[in-house]
């Protein structure tokens, strides 16, 4: 079953009812999401989730060359009606959900007029129920230029946003048609959003055509300078059907029929500079970004910048699982790791100066635990794929003088 479920799910169910055991159900039609029914949240084992997913819109008006969202969902954002969206939240509220909710929109602010209508309806709904959930979503960087929208999001209890920044290299942004990221200073935009009260996580990519050596280092430096704690860093992948895929296909540079947007995946096309250099930069900077101390310092700096919520705290329940996680973080980062010298003074300072959000500071610190292990997996898998790539395609890779293997992959390092 492919494409949008409003159309293809009924086709699949009908085929099942006819006793068919296989088939392919697709459509090129874009359904009207104002007719989408409320998800059957009551069928879920809600306690098994930390975050619930809801959706307000599909599609994005921009034209980034590598993006499959605009291929799958179109460039004209389709939004639900505010009352329809509130009915979904109401259902979750009645089921007792009090944890976070992620709005899985491709670009939440793709239709700013409609999103403001929604937020103006959501604001009193949240207030009447004493802000039962924290919300987060994905948005384009131009969010920073709309103070009204930022204010509304914070007033509706949004506490974080994921931004597709990709790279600080303006030439690469222009080449990949991500023009919206070239109009204003990216660093200032990130800072503006954080100061309004939204924590920023962001996606970064290396491997764009024409990219100059050191792109990975510039990404890592940008992340440090912008105090972005969570940076999702990966190598560029050509996704089927995208403008990038079509261009590379024409140029005969695609290496396999599939794609995998995963941080452990090597590029699936022949890049314009040495793949060994890109892989080395990638792994080295992935290590650097998720060094336990670097991560803790970035998190601390982001929370110092962060505007506090304008409303009362949400009603998140504190349970035994949460307490145990908190004690684990304090033990690992505050006692056994090299972070111990900074962990306690930072934590105390945040508790005193940001009393409404110190738990979120600790939750963000906790995410380092995943990346400390994961960076080793990234290194091993990239190395393995690189060996295969080089043994299969030794002559296809243009190697720039002085670049190949100039930056060796990092040695295995202890996790402390
Ligand atoms: S802004 Fe994001 S969702 Fe929109 S086209 Fe670009 S990458 Fe895709």
C-alpha cells in the first residue's frame, strides 16, 4: 500500500475482504484532509508511547531538490480545519493522554494563514484544559521572521521545533534550491526562535555537489555557534522521484535503486568530491558533535538562551520510569563521565534561573546517552559501506588531490 491512506487504505481493505492476498494499492490523487477521520487512538496502548503523533497539514511550498515530501504530498499545503484538529486533541485528552504530542507535518508553517487560524483556536482550548500537553513540530527556517507566529506557538504550549538547516554553505543551499535558507542569517534565525521559547533541533547534510572540503567541519562549527543541542547530521541521499534523483539519473551517477535516509548510510550516488573525504569528515564531526562534554555544553547554552514558557507548566505525570531515568542521567553524566565537572553547576544554575523548564533541560541532556553509543555504530557502518563502495567502484570516484584520506576516521574512543 503506497501513497495517502485516505485513498489507498480503503482499496487495501476491500481487496482483503475479497480474499485477495497480494496487490499494489497506489494513487496520484491528493485527498482532501478536511475529510480525514479522527485516528482511533483508543486502539493504542498509550502507556507504551512517550510522544503521540497528530497531523495538521501535508505538503510544503518550497522546492528543495533532495526532498521527497513535495513529490509525495505536493507543493500546495493541505490543512485540516481547526475544529477537526481540536477534535483529535480532544480525543487524546479524553483518553487521558498528558505527555508530549508531535505534529508530524512536513512543514507546519507551509500555509501561515491557516496555521494562525488553528493556533488562535488552539490557544483558548489549551488554556481551558490547563495546558495538558507540550507540542513540537517541524518548520522551515522562515519561522524566525514571523514574530506573531512564534508568539502564538509558544502561547499554545509548543516547546520545540525541528528545522531543516542542512548546511551553512550558501552555495550548497542555492544549488539544492533551498533558497529560503539563504535570505537571512541562519544563526540569527535559530537564536530568534530559541529566545522566543522554542528549543531548536535541526537537520544537517553533507555531500552536496560542488561542496568545498571542510563542509562537515563547517556544519559542526555552526551547530556549536548556534547552541543547537540535537543536530541530526547525515550524508546526502538521493530519494526516488525527487528532482535530485532525476538529475543524477540523467548524469549516470546513481549507484542503487533504493535510498535510505539514515545516519548510518553512505551516499547512494557518486558525489562531486572524494567520497572518502566526505565520509571521513562526516564520521569525525559526528563524533565531535556527540562528544559527551560538547553536547552538555551546547544544551546548557541553549537553555540559557531559551525564553521561558508563557503559560503554566504542562500536566506531565512524573512516574517511576521518569525518576529512574533522571537518576541514571545524574549518575552517568554527573559522576562517572568527564562531564561531571560541569554537570552539577550547570544543572543548579538552570534550576535557579529557569525553574519552569529544568526538567526539559535534563531530558535533553539524557538524549546524549543514545548518541554516545550510536556514533560508534555510525562509524562502523560507514566504514564497512565505504570498503564495499571502493572495492566496487574504485574508478568511478573522482578523488581530489590532497583530500583523499587526509582526514582519517577517528579511532574507537571510550564512551566516557
Ligand atoms: S522546506 Fe523541508 S519539506 Fe519543504 S521542500 Fe524543503 S526539505 Fe522539503
